[in-house]
C-alpha cells in the first residue's frame, strides 16, 4: 500500500468510525415510552396457538410471550379478549370463545378465568394490561353452526347486518350501543385492567359489489343528516359513551384506540395527509379520530402506520409527522407492522433496520410517546435479527409508560424502607405500604454511588416489580447478580394511573 492509498484508507476508516459513533449517539433512551404488543386471539393468530391446546399448554405459551417481550424491555400487552361477539372470560353477555376452548360457549377444562389469570401474570412481570375488544364484529364468517345458541346472532338477530363474508352489529341501534357499553363496563368493573382498547374495525372496510344495508335504521334515526355524517355520528356517540362509562367507574383505566393509519387523503381534504390510500378512517370506516382527540374522549391513540419509511402511496415518515401535528394533546403511540418483516411485496421490509429506523424517527417528535407492534408472534420464534437490533439498541434499557394524561399528579407517599438485607443470592427489601396511595409497582434504580442516582435516567432502571401487600408491608427480592454492579439504589412507587413517587435512596455497601 503506497502513501496515498494508506491516507485514503485512514480517511475512510475515520469516516466509518465517525458514522458509527454518530449512529450510536442518535439512539436515545427515553425514561417514559409506551412499548406495547398486540396479542391476537381471533383465529388463534398469536394465542392460544391452536384452539385444541390444553389449559396447561395455553398457560405456558402465554407466559413464553410475556417472557419474550419482557426480555425486549416492552412494558404493555394489548390482549384481544373479545373478537367476534365472544369472550375470554366468564360473562352472561357473551359465550366463551372457541379460540380459547375449541367450542364456542364451552368453558375451559379444567376451569379458570383466563382474563383474570392473564392480567395477574402480566402485572407480575411489570406489564400494563390493555383489554382489546372488537365491538362491532359479530362473526368471522357466515357459518352459524359453530356459534353458541347464546351468541347475539341468535339472541338478537334484529341487531345484525350481514355484509361480505361476516356479520356485524348495527352501529346505529341504541340497543346495540347499550349492549356493547354493558360489556365494556362489566370488564372495567370486574377486572384489574389498565385500559380498554379498540382497534380499526368500526363500520366495516368496503367489500366491492356489496352494500352495508342499514337503510331502515337511517330512515328511522337519520335526523336529516347525510348517510356518511350519520354513520360517523353513530360511531362518535358510541366512543363518547364508552369514554364516560370507563371514567365513571375507574378514572385510571385508559381508553385507547388504534385506528387505520390514514384519517383522510389530502386529495379530498387539505387537512389530510399526503397519502393515496384506497380506504380512510373518515370516508370509509366512518370513524373520526381527530374529533375524538379534540373532545378528549380518548387517553391515547395508536394509528396503524403499517407502511415502510418511504412507501410511495403511504409513507410512514410523512404519516408520523401528520399524526404528530394533529395529535391535539393526545398521546400518540405508533402502530408498527412487525408482521410484514420479510413477508411483504414492499422489499423495504426485508431490511432488518426498517423498524429500528422507524423508532429512531418517531422519537424525534416530542408528542409521539411510544410504539405498539402487530403481532406477538412476529418476535416470538422468528425475526431474531430485528429483535436483537432492538434489544441491543433502541430497547436496550427499560422504560415506563407515561402517566394517564388527565390523572398526572404527585404521589404524596415515597417508599419507606423498613428493612434491607442481602446475601450471596438475593437482595431483599421490605417497604411500608402507603396508606394514602393505591400503588401497583415499585421501580428500583441503581448507580455506583448515592450521589449518582438519577431516577430520570432509563439506563439506571434495574427492575419494575408488582406490589403485593401482606400485613401492610411490601416485600420483594432481586437476584444478587443484578444488584452487584451497584453501590446504591433508589426505589419509587408507581400508582394505578402510572404516576411515579419521589425516590427513597439506599446505600447498598
């Protein structure tokens, strides 16, 4: 190698090294960030893996999903508990789901309340539990023979509209709205959930050559509106009712919606996004998430931006910016198409860095507060290269979901440590249960010295631990191996609205 070649080699090496360093510097590690995953139960997409699995296998597979996503530092699961007029929990309002038990209307054997169990196991691992429902979809196909006699298709055929290859609840009927509201209220009242979650299915996506026949309802209830405006009003009235119902029962339970990623195309509305999609929320699904945000009816929105960064018809990057500009003070979590990795005609999804790049991009917008991924099997048993990139970079450290927007407050009680002991195996803490605050978690932070503790630094988070109170005391242990790198730690409370208390520091020497 001559001097000129050697000089060029040094220049290129320095440029490469600088680029690598800049790339690493760009990776931020936010302390508060929603990291959720959709666990779809309909037709056994994610869980249970088949509807003939026994209860023991069902439970093992669910726990495997939780462990996979805990390792990736996720902090929320969005579990589908009602998909087609059914339920993954005991209720008089819907039959047991065939996707859980193999036959609709038949309970698990041996019996267990699947929802209560899933919530407890999620909370024990530090996850928020968002109960995902499809309110309007009554069946997944037209085969009524597989339905339970208790299904609403048989109990209330007057509520139903057959469209395409499915049956839907008629969103216009007051009786339907009342029934669906009862279903939501029962879950909120009965279970220790963190949120009710609806996805993108409102009025159904258009089926070519088919008509959604709600003419009679429009004639009866239209009140002079156009058909489109009337349908949008039906959906918005329902969203408002669900919002007020949840908050009247448990103000800390959030209401989140993950709509289709495009509100309207700019070609039909100058306020819309620079996209060319064949379907939109406003014009085709009769859903107006911008209105819901304006009215403060929802606690978060997770638009499904299931396109690559520079897709020509619907660019992820343009849509992130559009939603950021139109969030109206509503926290936004971006829905990512993890299911498209190495499985889509858009070859951008063959590149392992597509989703990491999307995360880096959304973090540039202060009112984009996290991500959700469809679906859970995408990083459980495949796509290890992408999962590894997230684990080593964007999700290298834990993060805490932000507090419920309208319930942000200071927790008056900071942890009082009654006892701390350590041995070669564990570090054990006993903390007095606060009398004035209902707390769900304790967060433990670690540093090399008391003076270095910074509870705003995500890199110092050691663990997030579910609170279990016995005799007014909270006792928990952390493996010594996780604690040995630190000479000091801090503990904080997290209440049911995800507010965090002031820290209490402990010298570990």
